[in-house]
C-alpha cells in the first residue's frame, strides 16, 4: 500500500483521495477505512463531496490546514465537514451550521464522535444568533442551495478574519434557472468583489453538474 500527502492533511491512498481518520474505526457515510501502520485513513468520495471533487479537478490552493478554525455553512449530514475535521485536527474547530432538522439529527451523531466539530442548528441568514459562539475564523466554507448565495457569503464573511479564505460551491440552478451558469457565476463574483478577491475557480463536472467551486480571499 502507498500513502502520500498531497496537501497538509490530505492524502492519496493507493491512488484514491483520503484523510486520516480522527475518530478511528468510525465511518460517517459508508466510506472505506484503510489501516496503514498505526494510522487509519478514510477514502474521500468526490461524488459525495465538492471539496474532494475540486481537489481532483486540480485545486491549487488548499488553505484548510491543521489548527484552522472553520465556519461551515450547509454542513448537511457531515460528509465533507467530517473530512475537514480530519484535516484541521484537534488543534482546530469546525463550526457546522445546518438548518434542516433531519440533517441535523445525523450531524449531531457525527459531531458526538469528533471533539472538534460543533453542530449549530441555525439558518445561515441569522448570523447574529451564532456569531458570538463562533467568533473569528480562518476559513469560511459555504455549500448552500439558496438564491442569495452571494449575500450569505458577504453576511457570514464578517466572521472571517482579514486575509482569510472562503471556499464556496456556487450552485447556479439554485440561484437562477433562467440564466446561464456562466452568467450566474459572473454576477456572483461581481456582487462579492468588494469584499473578496477571486483566487481560483473550477467547474465540478462530472462530479456535480452546473456547480462552480471557488476559492476567495477576504480583502
């Protein structure tokens, strides 16, 4: 078996994307666990995680690292956020905002096995209800199905430190079905450009259709 690190905390295990499991022996979404020496790795499915898909599509800038504090908007049932938890380790924290009661029940179970994941049952539009609990973060990760995705990035960007990074999955069909994806993406970047500088972006096909994944830096 071959394991090599491609980003800090992100690996290729036998050619497949993986993170080192922070909660040994415990799966989150039926992912495969691989033991290698004293360590255990979780294979990271790019069809279940837009961050994993972006890495396989050539992501160049991975600022999510050990010790980072991450505000994660749209944590759903904990698939990607649990891999982020693996990457930041116990020195970091992942604040998981989710508004679906059904998703939150599963997310709480995941967080119960991971000391660095904190479930927040709130709407991402209600920043004032969780801002004090979160404080200032190094990374903002946004994966929301909403028409107001750029406005939510600007709102929650208030918790991101200056010079911090935002990882955003822009879902064109959630914003507008009457405009082309290219037009939606252009308007998104125009709306957030006063606060954020675009570092890189990539289409997520074939893993996700009509999704653009973007890395932005807070000005």
